[in-house]
C-alpha cells in the first residue's frame, strides 16, 4: 500500500511540474485568438531581407525548427535573403529598387538604411491601421500613437519601430580600469583630457603596447570621433539620416538651431591640434590609415589599451576581455560625458517594412507579430534552440550549454534588429550586469529623446551638394582624426574652404528650413 501511495505521489508531482509547461504550450501554440477570422489555408513562404553575412553555423538548423512551428501556427515559413556586408549599402538599395514580389519583410532604418528615401521611392507598402490591427495586433497595440506618428511618411505608416528595446549605441572608449588607476585616474577616464593621460601612461609604462591600435582604414572612426568631440566639447546633437556627420543641433537646450562647428569657431581647430599631438606622441601606429586589425582581439591579448566603439560593445566584451586579462576592470568613457549630452537611440534605428510588391503582406505581418511578441518564436529567432544554443542557469541568466564550442560552429543569428522586445529578452550570463545597470543609471539622469524624429528630410534640392560634402568629409576627416596633417590649423582652414566650395551653406539653410517647418511653426 505504501509503495502504491508513493507511486501515486511521484506521478502527482510529475503532473504538477508539467502544468506550467502545459499551460505555456497551450498559450503559445493556439494562435486563433491572435488573428481571428484570418484565412491561413494557403501556405506562404515569406522572404525576409536582412543585412549580414551568410551564417555558416547552426542558423539553418534553427530556422528549420522555427518554420515547423510557424507552419503549425499560421501556415507559413520564412526564408532569409542576406545582404552581405561587402558593399552592403549599394546591394541593399539595389535589392529594393529591383524588387519583383520575391521579397516580403524588410529590415530597415531611418538613420543608416535609407528608410525614408525608400519609402518615398515606393519600395515599402503603406500600412493602414486596419491592416496592422488585423494582421499585426499585438505589435499595433503595444506601439503608442506618438511612436506610430514617427513612422509616417506623407501621412501614411511605412515602418514598424523597434520601440520597446533599450539599447545604447552611443560611442566612446573601452579602456582598462587597472591601467587608468595606475595612471592616477582613480575615478576612471571621464574626459578627453583623461584619455590623453591614460594613453601617455601606457606609452611610458608598456613600450610594447600601442595605447589605441585603431583600425583607421575605414570611415567609422572618423565619424564617431568627430561626433564624440562635438557632443563632449560643445553639447551638439547629431541630426541623423545624412551620409556624413555634418549636421548637429547646437545643444539639448537649443536643438533646433544648427551648430556652426564646421564653418566657424575654434572647437574644430582644437580637435585637430589635439589629434596631431596624440599622433606625434605615438598613441596609435604610424600607418593607422592603412591598418585593419581586430582591436578587441588585441585588448584580449594585452596588446592595446583601448577600443573606440559603443556601449553595447562594452557590455558584451567587458567580461570576455577581463577573462583573458585578469584584473583589467574594463571601463567605458562615453562621448558627451563632459557636457552631459546623451541622446536615446532613435526608435527607427531598427524598423520593419513590408515590400511594396510583396505577394503575401498579410502573412508577413503575422509572422513578424509572432516573432516580436510570442515567447516561443522570440527565443528561437533571437537565441536559438534551448539546450543547443542556450540554457538558463541557476541565476536565471542565459548561458551556453556544455557542448557549445564557438559561435561560428554552434551559434545562430538572424540579425533581428527590427523588433526586439525587452519584455521577452533574456539576460546573458556573459554580461557584468551590476556595472551595466550602474552605467544606465548615469545615462538616465542626463539622456534626452532624439529631437528630430518628426522630420522626414527631403534632399531632392540638395542631393548634389550632399554628395560633394560627403566626399569632402571622407577626404579630410580621417587625416584630422589621426593627426596626419603637418599644420592642423591650416588643414582645418583648407577643409572649411572645401566645405564652402561644396555648398555647405546652401545645405545648412535647407536643412534648417526643414527643421523649422516642423518645430518652429
């Protein structure tokens, strides 16, 4: 009798343990209540256009599992069309210009993927509120009317914003806290002057270490260094959506008046002189403009003391660098820290659009709604298969299984940057959360929302000048950033004259007028 009772108790305990899982399964597998009355009898293959190199790991295996569940849910499957990073801007816009109905969902952005020009040119499908309510109901209800307004071009919604995901892509410098302390910076690096002190300490103390072994072969460092100096030393706010960082609001107290940083004043000259001083001091290699090294890898090897990138990179790499360099205590100096200038990421930095020629726009919206809002689909699309790509550890954090070897072998990624959801995010065990949360407290005290979200810039009248200005910036900015000019003051004067010749005054007047039309009525 006792044995039978024990057996019954064991069975009962197993059933009780299964109840939450059964309930979750019931909630995440019956989707008829999500899309009431929608006919899904025809099987649809949804093509999703995203940026990223074609994965060689377990991505396709995860996609097969995902599609099995998606077929059961809405009788559809997704295939990924990758726009690889080599010459990605040209390939992306060409794919949109030549679409023939074979693309359905499109990852886009207003600040780096030409969302507004592509909306204007007819690449994206206008999304009525009725359509969104019917085929994308969870997302529609979660996005506020104010945010939907920021997704409109000419009065119609073209984009679905990634507006419930807190990420920080503001740039600054990763640095070694142990070396900063040894340099006398007991509170860390908090200014450009501190950064110079830190670099000089490394130069004096570790002759085999390059203080900042920058990859200067591209243009991203120039963009961020110029923008970082402007934010830190003038309080200027970047106006996004242009091919070069030439347009800034004067400050967060006067964001709607364009800064004259590039055309007058001594702040640009001071920047050029400081970079020349740092170059002459050997804070980066002599051939920096031709160097293409992996700076993060060098930090892990102890070969360099800094990496210029954004907050998300610091968050993701901090513990990994510290593992290889014990006691290094990786800190982050963020641009704008000195002036308390910090702008929250534009909610259309990542957004989703539906192709204008899509053969199945309704089912594409349904698939997106599930990816963004359902725990099962969200985890598959963002983290992979539980037990293979991730596990939940004893602290409730996402960790790698014991069998996991390397991202390039066992990992997965769909580069889903168009609808992440903080309500469903998993916290990674590879992140120093106390340090990150402490930084976010500092951010929260000074951040402002992106001020120009309601302006959809029309560049038709200034397109030639913008191209010319971009070419001028790309020519002069790397030289100034890495101090490779003989006379900084003379070179800045030459740069400014080239900007004038390219039409910067005309363009600034045009951009200012468009800002005024929205915010200074």
